[in-house]
RNA sequence: GCCGCGAUGGCGGAACUGGUAGACGCGCGGGACUCAAAAUCCCGUGAUGGCAACAUUGUGAGGGUUCAAGUCCCUCUCGCGGCACCA
């Protein structure tokens, strides 16, 4: 029994004192950057799983150093996040303190394992000198137009009081606490990762990841090719009278109104366009009088106003006796300053510029405002329809010639004749589309629903919105839905098909609407059966009365596609759609934009300031200037999450209130913080230059070290963390801050260490094993070796303390080896040694540590058999063992008189002639069954072997009569076929 | 439901490109040393039959290809992981 405690501490101190593992920037040696996922320093201390990954890469790092590489093997702390914050709240302490304590524990525990980290490069995501650069990089996203704020239905965890990204909702429940998740509308910072979807997919071809990891990335991005198809809602406008109020712009008069009239008259409407008098200096009373004299309003009236025409309408409409059918205001001039900068006293006098949308909406069955979503003057909470960026084109660009550009007009027209855009991967089945379905959240639902169906549809939509994702996605998959009363036209054959609302269609994918082809889609088939909708077969090969058929076949009932194979038919149909303006080829991704806001305290503050009077183009958001970074997290006593879902930071008024960096006026800080994923998306860059305060890392150093040669981590991070960090790196690459577009040249993953009962180690089950105890009782080398020996690195393995004792016995045998040192050794020992060096070296490169350990055990067994080996052989073995059990290897080497560290020795070279056997055991089979074994030279000629085999009594017994064939595989076996 | 991976002694696991299945370790049985124990060392250890040599059988189940299958092909069962009405 050797004394592991003193040996462990002695060598750990020496390594650290002499900086043996410090990586050198710009060395002449070839670089090797190996990376483990840095730990989250939780309060429960190091988990048994951590040493597995860290030791594995430590072995590789140590071997690479001995092979002459300049190795970077760094460590740090991913320390922002909920568990610490929750623990701090519970114990009434500050997250800063708790974090520091946890890190100290983790550091001590990791150091007790003798991992060859370069501790001089330690990073900590919660350190202001680190998150300064996280914030800086966020601003790079912002400047690139990749960060935007959007109101959206988010997943809200009721118990954590936190918004969760889709990725953090597992089976409809919160990933962290397992609690209930509901939908809530919240303004969130989003990052447009979807813009990088294709590159994130394509560049997987350039990296070496485990196939299953690549596949998970691909599946998550979820690319599918297909077509976008437009279905026009069949709208009958006969009996309606459209009243256009024209003011102010001549080009509208010449182009817009005639075009609109033609479109609407084709649908049976009559159109009246009134030229309002004196539009640029209007007298509103005069205009109203003119309208009243020229036109009689009734309930079939549809009012369309354009720009300044809205002013008169706004005053007039609330005074009418009868309500009108519909009012559409296109870009009403809701904010005079934004109009064109010109003062218009006449307008100002007649109107206070605060449109009373409420009064108008009472006079119209439907009321639509088409205006800029971001215009603060447009009341967002009012039930008006908001379109994007319309005002910019239609009003402000007054001086520009010809606003009639074909981009905005369809939006206007679609208010009266809506069209439904769908995404399909099967355009070849368009002739089989017998109905359509909108997601309950689809904005067109309320537009197209007919009056007699409105109540029913509204009730259905309301019920759907209450359902959680579990109810919608899980369970019976029984189809529910409601008919809107509206019909759309199938562009392929002109057929009228009913439009339904059903929750089996998701707003989040594609366009939120589908064409349903029940004959060839399982879900559509089930829905059609449930609601008795027609099923039309358009691909032959199945029996669509019994079930949907999604296989190969030839098109039928499909006019010009008939007789074509699926792939061919898809192409033809896309060509047809494009030619006739009904759609086009498109690609869709499952990947969603990244919800980047958290309403919690313990995270990086988002470094933006909101000013009411500056930067309207970004919604008033202004980056904190670089020289004011980092925006430090204020240390406060109260940081509990709020019930209303606002960030705790919003309550700290003297932090929130600040100055606008642009105009120096009063402004407010953004109070949301960043998600945990932020700091971990780029930490590998900081390791390269951890103390730089001019940049997150020096470009020259990045060029030297990047990319990472091997990155190892858990399978649980192979989707999100890997994707986010690849994306983050690509954005930095595009902005010229990093030299490579893919950060990880090779990615591997380790299996979990399970508890002795084969389940996950967990606090609640009390089945955890404490690394401290194991190190204390058995030593660091035992723990390291056991975790390598326990099974294949990438597969989960149950902990077994008894099994670990076997590796300790092995190390005890190692400690006794010096007693056997002698001036000569048996040939078998020499051969075993060289074989061991060869196999261990190869196994390390292939990350097959378990068989490397087994080989070293075999070697010891051979030595023990002969009880003698030379000092040189023992040293050579110590060099081979050192990556696995560095403490004892160094100790034994030192006791043999070696100076310096084993880590500074050269990795041993094996002698090729020593790894081949002089004599091998050859299997002799008869009819494939083993009958004897022969000791022969590996390259013995067939004749000789055959003679020896036939001479064998047992073989001869079975080889009676004619031998049909003799198969001889040199060095392996001989088979007699009789 | 779909996709991926896996299933080998009492246990964790080996087995290159189809060529002696069970390396290595744990456990178990026997023995040596010891007054005794611990530690250490030696022998044995898939199952069945046999004193033994050896024979039969054996890698989740069933079928196939091959001189030869844990390994390749088909069908199925179970387990693990991922996705989950993704149009």
C-alpha cells in the first residue's frame, strides 16, 4: 500500500510551482487546444461525472505534451444562472458570495485530481472583466441587426417566474423545475439565429463530430424543402360599396385607386373615389361637408383612406347614424413630426393628432389600421391590425416617385380579398388538397370567418389558446377544429375548398397554415375522417380509403402531373406555380430565433439604453458606449423575481434611470439579463487571451490557437450549447473578430457516470458518491484510472466502488514494481512492454481508455509472472502510465533516480520488431468447428501447417474421407472442409 | 408515432476489415503464507455431461448468406437517447 495522500499533494504542488502545464502563446511547437465544457459551480460540489471527461482529455493533453505539442488545456467557471440565484434567495445571501464559495470548492476539488489545467488562464463568466466582453459581443449582434425586441407568446414557468426558450421546455414542463409552463405575451430580446440556419447546417460538413452529434444538430435545424403556395380566399363583394378617400398625392390618384378599383370591381363591388378638396392645407370641416354631400353611407360601405384622407374620416365616421362595414386606414398620419418634417398649421389646428381609434372602431364592424408596428403613436393595445413598415414606404417617402411598387398594395387588397399562404413539402399533391387549415393563432382567422361562424370559431380559438403545449401536442392526437365558413380557391384546379381552424396546425412552423391533402398525409387523413371531408387520391400505390398513403407512386387525378413520379411531379408543380404566380420553391427550418432575455437578476445585464427621443429606427434602443462597459450588475439586497414578470433590476430605480448616450437626456436601462448560454458561447475564445482588457482576445493569438482540436462534453449539450456557440463564433467571424468560422474541429462526448443502482446520481435519491471521499481514501490516481477503465468513454457507466478497488490494486502493484528491478528481463516482458506502449498510444488517440488500462494491467501481470524487469523498462512503463496516473508515475520515476517531471520526458517509442510474436496460436477447425490449436510461426507456409494439423490426433479424428477444401488464413486459422 | 444507438458469463466490459467468443477487472470457489486475521501470491470459474482427454451447446428471439457470423442481410422483442401533429 503506497501513501497516496502525500504523493498526490507533493506532485500537485510541484506542477503548480513550476508551471509545468502553462501553455505558451506563439511557440514554435505545434499547438494542440483541447477543451472540456467548463463546469457550472453548483453548491453540491464536483459530481463524479466531471472527472471522467476532465481525466480523459487530461490523458490526451499529457501525451500530446510528451509528444512535443504546445498544449492548451484550460478551465473556468460558467457561474451565472438560476440554481445559484435560487439558492442565494433561499438562504438570504448574495449570489456573488455563493458563487465565490462554490468556485473555491470546485477549484480545490479539481486540483486534488491532478488534472493538467493551465490555471493561469482560469476564467469566470460572472467576473465583470469577463462579462464586459459578453456584453460587448452582444452589441456586435445588435449592430449587425441580429438582436431585436419582439412581443411574443413565450413559455412562462409559473414557479421559476422566468421566460423559457422553446428549448428549455421539456415535454411541456420546465426543464429546470419540472413545473407548469403557460403562455404569456412578453417583450423579449431575440437573436436571429435563423438567419444562420443554412450555414450552421452546411458547415457541419467541415468538422469532425461524432455522427450522432452531427445528426442532432441537423435535426434541430430541421431543414425541409418544398413550396410556398398562395390560396386566394374566395370573397364575394357584391353589394358592397367601396369609398376611397383620396387626399394629397397625385401618384395615388393615377395608379393606386384605379388599380384597387379594378381589383374590387372584379369581385362585384362598386367603387367610389372622392378627391378631397385642398389636401395640403386642408380645412377639415370643408372636407367633411364635401364627403357628406357626395356620398351616402350605409352598412355595406367599406371605407379606405390613404394617408391624410384618414384625418377627415377620423372626424367624420364617429358622427354617422349607421355603422359601416369596414374601415381600412392606410398609413394614417398619426405623428405630424414624422410626416415630412414640415409644419402644417392647418392640420395642426383641425386635429390634435391623437387619433381616436376607439371611436372609429365603434362605427365599423371591422377596422384595420395599416401602419408601422414600431410607431409609438399607433396604439398597440387597440384591436387594430398593424402591418410592418408601411408608413415608411407610403407616406414619408412622399418625394420619391411612384410608391406603387407592388409590395404594399397586396397587403391592402388582402384586407378585402385575403390570400392564405401555405408551406408544403408535397407540392405534387396540390390537386388532392381538399380543404385548408389555419392555426388558431393565425391572424387571418378573424378576417375570413363568416358572421354565422364567428361565435363558434372564436370559442374554438379561445379554447386552443388556453391549452398548454402538452395538451396540444401530447396524448390522443384526436383532431379538433372549427369551420370558418370561408372558402379558398385551389390554384391548381380552381376548386372551392373549405378553410378550417384546427390546433393540429402550429403557428410557429411554416406559415401557420396548411393545404390539407388527406389522401397522403396521416394527420390530414384523421382530420378529414373526423369531420367528413373529401379524400382525393392523387398518388397511386396506397388504398386511401383505409389510411393515408405517403409513399412513392405515380400522380393520378392531377391533370398535367398524371403519370409522373413524386420527385418529378414536385418539380413540375413548382415550375407551374412559379410561372402562374401562385407560389414558389422555398426552404423551411424548424430552428426558431433565440429568446435571449431573462427576467432574472443573476445574469449579464443587456447593455442597452432606451431613449424616447433618439434612434427611432431601433425602437429607441441605444448601445451603451464601449468605454462604459461593463454595465455592472448592481449589488443589492433584494433581487427576487417579481410576480409581474419584470426583471428584478427594474425595481432598482437609480440603476435604471440613466442618461441617453446620444442626447444626454433622461433614459432608462434595459433591465432584462442574458441567458446562461451567453457566457458559455464564447469562453473558449477568452482562454486564449484571458487577461486582455483591450479586446476579448487578441487576433494574433486567436489565429495561433483556433480552432479547438478536440472539444468534449456531455450529450445534453450537443444541441443547444453547441449550436449557440457555433452560431456566436460565426457572427464574430463575420464581424472580423475571430479567424475561423467553425470553432470546434472535432467534437466528442462522454457518457454519464451513473450511481451504483444504474440510475442517475441525484441529491434527492442520496445515491451520489463524493469525489472528495474517494480521493481521500483511494487517491486521485485510483479515481482517474477507474473512471477510464469502467467502460467505453462515450457510453454511460454505473459507478462501482468494489470495481474501483481493482484499479487501486493495480496501482499498488505499480508501486511495488521497483522491487523487481533487475539487470535483465524475460523476452516476454520486453515484448509485452512494447505492445503496451503501442496499444496505449493508439487507444489514447482513439479515446479508448478502457482498453488502454486493460493493456497496462496485462503488462503488470506478465511482469509479476517473471518477477523481473530492467530499470529502463520500468521507466518506459512509467512514461506510458503517466497520463493516466501521473502522481504515482512521477513518484516511481523519481525513486528510480530520474530527474525532472515525467511530463517533460518524451513519449516512449515502441520497437516494431518487439510487437510481433515469434510464435502464435493458430486455430484449426474442421467444418468451422475448433478442433485443435497449433503453436506455429506467424508466417508459416500452408504445407507445413497443414501437415502439422493433420498429424493432430483430434483433427485427424474429424478429417475422415475426402477433404473438399482447406482454407488457411495466415496467422489466424486453418479450416478443413470435409 | 418517427429517427438514432444498443442487447455478450453472477456483474462492468473485451473481440482489428467476418477467422480460437468471454481479454482486463469485479465477484465467487479452492489453495499457499499466518497462531489467527488483513494484505499478498497461486489455481479455477459461460452452461451441460465426463476422473480426465474431450464432446455438446452458447453472444436478446426467429430465419438467411458463408468454409466460417457477436460481427453481414431480413423479421421481431426489449432497453436507452433524441424529436414529437414540423405540413
